């Protein structure tokens, strides 16, 4: 529910109601069946109309893996999302100008879809509705967290909302404030950052032919290009373009006339979907790999882009964060069950604040990291490798690419690894 001013204490405060903060709040609310947790979400932008100003819910689209659809179902969000997502039945991978291509097919894996594409503002609308209709989640927006300070137990946060300053205390801060977090810097949490010297050009495009639910990943000598299927609108066959370009091309591409841009794009993408008829507003995002050197401290955990910002080439950022969310929620709630079983009699007399005071303990948070460490490392490595392997025209790399693509088609184990990442499946 939306609130105007916060209480003095919450069990959990989530900084940032973007894709990750909001998904975490909804998942926790759904999984904590006793509803005995107090949750505050503080978001700098207004959420109720997610029409593009909030960074997480701009005009981009996101490819959700099959695994993410299962996490979102567990979080109680999938019924609403199913009405707005476009299924991906096949993924076509190709390398411009070089022999070799691979096709991943949902039928091989006996599932309805390899993944789904959702427009970010529609995902935002579903998440906002879920937070607003929850009686457990208190949503304060627009409001900013100005500082987070450690206490003997828990954290103290300074909030500015509508020019009013106030403070709240909490057992656990979930920092989901994105990749440029000033709060991380304030807390002295440093980052490893490597720029790819590239930007993503994002736009919606319209094709002559229907996409037939195929997502295209095309590697070109100037960088990878993804075309994701979207629902038809106003009689147009729509798709979402994610085109990786070198930094020195950005200014030119911003200014290029629409027909010249369409011609260049057609030359890069080929004629698989017929003529590219239209391109919508272009947005450019600088690309880097950036990971926080610490993800947990007593009373603090980092989630989403603030923990790890990835190259979008393999569409893994939110998908990884959703798996992190599932593990974190499970670690927090299972420790609560253990604690309350151990001290059942004592706890009968305690208020919920005392009951949940251990929620931000290092033991809980270490358990979460133990579960997610290897998934995070593998996903980051896979994405970085693909971004680097397919981003220049070095002859050796062309051979490696050829070999890689042929291998995806021919060697079942490599194809399996590629499919597993694309579908976002956990190790068994
Ligand atoms: C071009 C591109 C394409 C992508 N495609 C895919 C894809 O297909 N699949 C996929 O899985 N991932 C994809 N990603 C990655 C995905 O977009 C990110 O993983 C996701 O946006 C991370 O969300 P977040 O909530 O962590 O951060 P953000 O989206 O940055 O949200 C942070 C939120 O915190 C709020 N905030 C910040 N500071 C404060 C404060 N002090 N107080 C209160 N609120 C605050 C902000 O207003 C914002 O709403 C893509 C990324 C890019 C750049």
C-alpha cells in the first residue's frame, strides 16, 4: 500500500522499487505466509504511472528466461504477467558474414517457451499493482534514501520525502538502488568495473513479416544485435532491438536520418523478417561489467545492478537477480522458522520486531551468498565471455566464433550449456 510517512521501525527496508527491489518485495510478501514481517519500499520516482521516467521501467523490453517465469510464478506475479508477455519459442543465433548458425527450440526441451519478452513499463505496471494492493508492503514514493548507517544491530536510514526529512530503523536493508549507487560509496563498498567501450542502442522496430515467436541473436563485426519478439500493435509486426555499438558510433547513430538507420540495420540483420519498416525512439546505454566487492554486511544485502551489472548481450541481468531473489527470500524465511522453533515459548511473548530482529544476521546472509555464489560467477563469466568473443573482428576471434557456433549446433554438451543459460535453469 502507498504511504505518506514511514513508521520508526521495519523488519526490512528495500532501497529502490525498480525491477529488482519491487520483485523482491513481492516475492517476500508472497512467501512469508504468516504476514508477520514489516516491509518498507522506498523509491525515488513515482510508481503509479510507470510510463517511462523511472529508470527501471523505461521503453526497453526484457527477455525473461523460462526459469524466471517460474520464479515470478512463485512470487505470485505470473498470472498478470502472462497477459502482457510474448513467448519465445525458438532462439536463432548467427554470425554475419560467416558460416555457422544455431537454433534452440522449445520443443527439444519439452516446455511451452524458452523464455518470454516483456516491455519494461508493463512489468513495472504489474509490480506496482502488486505492491500497492499488498497489505504488508508499505510503499513510500517519490522518496529518497539519503544515507544508511550501521547500528549495533540493524541499520538507520535517512529519508527525504516531499521535502520532509525523517529516519527509520530496520533489521535489514536490501539495497536495490541500481548500478550507480551513492549509498554503496557512502558505506565504503567499492566496485570492480570494466567498461566494454560500447553502448546499447535500444528501440522498437516494425518488420514486414511476423516474427513467429523467434528471438534472433546476431553477431556482427560491429557488435551483437538482438531482435526480440513483441506483440502486434496497430497492425505492425513489432520487435525489440538491442544493438551493441562501439562508443565512437553513438553520436552518428543518434543523428542518422530514420531511412539511413533502417538501411544500415537491414544490412546488419539481413532479410529474415523481410523489410524493416519503422524504428521508434532510440535510447543509448553505456555498457560495463561492474560488481560490488562486498554483497553482504550485518543488516545489509545488495541485490540487482548494485551487486552485479552485466553486458545485456545474453539478457542475463534481471534473470540472475530473480534467482538471487528466490534464494535470499528462502534463506531469510527458513532461518525465521528455525529461530521460532528453537525459541517458540519465549517468542510467544515477543512482539514481531523482536521476533524478526535476527533477519539481518550474517548467518542468514552468508547462507544466501553460499547458495548463489556459483550461479553468479558462472553467469557473469558466460556473459563477459560472449560479449568479448563476439565484439570485434579479429581473425582469430572469427575462427573461435565459427567454431563456437558450429559447436553449439553439433556438440550436444555445448548446446546444452548455451540453452541452460538462455533458459535460466539452475544446476540440479
Ligand atoms: C540495454 C539493456 C537491455 C537489457 N536486457 C535485459 C534482458 O533482456 N534480460 C535481463 O534479464 N536483463 C536485461 N537487462 C538488465 C536489467 O535491465 C537489469 O538487470 C535491471 O534493470 C536491474 O534492475 P535494478 O532494479 O537492480 O536497478 P535499476 O533498474 O537501476 O533500479 C534502481 C531503482 O532504485 C531507485 N533508486 C536509486 N537510488 C535510490 C535512493 N537513494 N532512494 C530511493 N530509490 C532509489 C531508482 O529510482 C530505480 O527505480 C538489460 C539491461 C540493459 C542496459
